[in-house]
C-alpha cells in the first residue's frame, strides 16, 4: 500500500510533462516526417540494457541507432498505426549480429510491411551476414561508391603442431573422444577429416539459409542466387546490374529518392531524414510509459559468456567465472519479483570443476522457480554441462551445441630450452610431482594418471547430461565424444527441447511459472564487469589443465566478416605466448 502514493505521484508528473509539451508538439505536427530513419550497427541486444539511475559515464548512442530488437519492434508498431507515415529508411553498417538476432530483426520488418508500410534499406557496404536483412526490405539502395560483399561463408581451421615443433615446443594432450578436436590445433600438423567434416556441416546449413533469404527477398530462384554468390564480391555498378540492389543513391540524395524533396528544388539547408525521437516530438499524444499499480512479472537473465573458469572474480567478456555466475544465480533465486530465470549461455566450455559449480547452482535455483537455458551462438562442452541443469533447453537453429567430451594436457618446451642454452634438471619426490612441468613431456605413469582423470571426468559428464535429459549414460555416449551439433540437429537428437527465439524462451519460462507472459520485465544478474587475466585464472604458473571445451578451433564467416568459435585457440594460444614470455624473462635475468 505504501507504493500506491508514489505511483500516483509519478504518473501525475508524467501527465503534467506530457500536457506541458502538447502545444509544442501540436506546432510541430505539420512537420511530421513521412519516413523515419533507423540505423542498424554493431550487435543490438534482444532487450534494452537498462542502466542504474545513478550510473554515470558511457557513451550515448546516436539518435537513429537501434538499441535493441524490443525497442525497434515497439517503434515500428507505433509508426505502423500512423497514416501519415509512409515507411522507414533502414541504414545498415558494420552489423555483427548472430543469425538468430538477424532473423528476429527480419521478423520485425516483415510485420511492419504487412501493415502496409514501406521499408527502404540503404548501405555504403554490406557483407554476407547483413545482406539478408536488406533483402527483407521493399527496396535496396547502395551508395555509388559502395560494395556488396556477398560471397557465401568460409571457415579457417588451423593446425599448429608442425610449427610448434620447429621452434621446440611439443603439445601433449589426452582427450576422450575422436570428435574432441580442440587440442588438434596444437598436436596435429594438418587439419583432421573429422574437424573438416564438422566445419562443413555448419557451412552447409548457413549457406542454405543465405540462398533462401536472398531468393525470397530479391525474387530470384535458388539457382540464380547460388550463381550470383559465386560471382561476388560486387562493385556498386555490378550489384545493380545483377539485381542485388535496386538503385545507387548517395546519402545526400536519399530525401530526393524518397520523394521528400522535389528533384531540382533549391534548398539551402540539406534535408535530413529524421529519427524516431524527432518523430515523437511531432505526435500530439506520444506513448507514455505509465507506472503501473501492479508490477509486471519479472524474468531474471543470468549470462554465462566466454570460457568458463574457476574463481571468485567478476566475469569479463571472454570469461565467465564460477563465483560470479553462482552469485548471480543465488541473487535471482532470492528475488521475489523474479518468477523465472533464463540462463543465457554463450560459451565454448572451460574447466569442469567450474561448470559443475554452476550446474549445482542452476539446480538449486530450479527447485524454487523454473530455469530455461537459452543459446544463440555457442553452448558447448562445459557450457552445455551448465545448461542441462535447466528445466528446458532452448536453442536457435544455427547455434553450436554439444561437444560433450574432455581433454587435458600441457606444453613441453624442453627442445626450445635446449636450443636457447637453458638447462633444467627436474628433481621429484613423488611419482607425479612433475606432472605440470613444461621442462619435459609426460612419463608413462603421469600419462596413465591423466588418462584416468580424463575418463573419470568424462563419465561424470555423461552422468550429468543423462540425468538432465532423462536418458541413460550409454545413450548420451552415442551422441558425445566431442560431437558438435547445430541447434536444429541438437533438437533432432534430443540434446535440445525447443528451437526458438529469445522472447519465446522468456515466455515459456513464465508459462512454466504459471504467470501470464503478455507483458514482463527483464532484469540482468551478473554479466561482464571487467577484464581478467586469462593466464591467472586458467593456466596458473605452469600446469597441465583439464578442459571441457568446444572442439571448434576455427572461424566461420565471410572473408571480411567472421563469427568466431576459436576460443580454444585463444585459450591455449595465450598459454604458448606466456610460456615463451616466461622463457625470455628467464634468459634476460640470467635464471635457468
């Protein structure tokens, strides 16, 4: 009851502010734009990232920037109901969204067009991943100096084994499963057939989707689209001739092209296409976000992003520390307004001990309220171990899922040390005391010990997944050994419950909580805070580590715009670089 007077005062303030601005909006109404400009760039989230009221700093996005899929949808629905608005101009630049978010943006544009409005897309340069969004428009325009770099998808798989051996470093790894190919980056001289087939399966799915999107949007046959892709990239002139764009228009001439300024009409001031904020200033009664007497239900979003590592430090963009994620899950569980939890996983895996801590925390929260695991990029290996603790697992069609397997190992720099004139003698008390030494490889006893540990962790992994998916360990084993699936294929083999988008996953979480999902808020717990030392958290001074990481040490994308799945190469590559730096430091200071 104490909340009611504050709600009434807040709504009274909003009403007064709206009424005070009414005369100015009425005066500006005659200048209401026929086209509203939006700018798609970077990686806008599904929902608005709301900052604390007292948070200072940060940069403001430019007025036309799309700040979230949710806000973009709300804006277009408002414009769709205004008879004086003809459509929007969508400027696309340096867009770097995953396929699932791209599909969500395409759905927003399709809804706007079904309302009878026009979408005109314009870009200076557009790449393979962003072009399907432009194909969802009524008209595609390109700057005269522009390019259309639609060339399909390429992947780069790397093998460093021979190169490392030439400088005197040998990689020693034990793995469980032929499909657990992550350590092959450092142990193999060439890319294995299994690695190549894994990458090609993802290339095939992405390529089919690209052809289908372009064929629908540009009204061409799939055969014509495939032929065009093979002819790319395209200059502006060739793009028009091939039908990939409709016309070449400079940014200054866009108002003329859209009919906002007559051709040849003299105007001293350059006409600008207005943003959504300017449009709202011309609407007599713009939408007001009234404070509701009854708060809408809330979904807690807990991100698990990057390599999973043990420790109590805050997470960063590259790493998710077990302590930070566990604290976030506990806070979400304690929040009484939060009716359900969505665990957003974008991780290739990491340390089993850290993922088991997260899994246990997910299960504890799940006893209080429903938890849905959602993935739209990578949810593999130890990342997937965390996901199986959820009530249901949701994936987008092209997310990387699975990679149930384990590997462990270290780098032996004894040959390099010898070449540099550094002589080390390993003295031990205990058969496995020098297991982590970089001065030599594994002894037979050490290797047997490591193999036993990897096998034990792998069997435990199978047990966790089997329990979470309602299967037997034997059934999961046939899907495991490091095998990687797309979201669609993971659904087919039972590793995923539903293939769908973020909003649908949130709605399902509230449905499981028996709460109406018509309107809900999202609050984020945890997430990246600051940069952490990869070496400090993962590798220590020099030790053989056990990992459950996605085996995709490759990059997938166009030649100029790539989507990375090579966290493994970054993880272990940092170890090699640090090892070399440590050796150099020893030489520089005369230490052996």
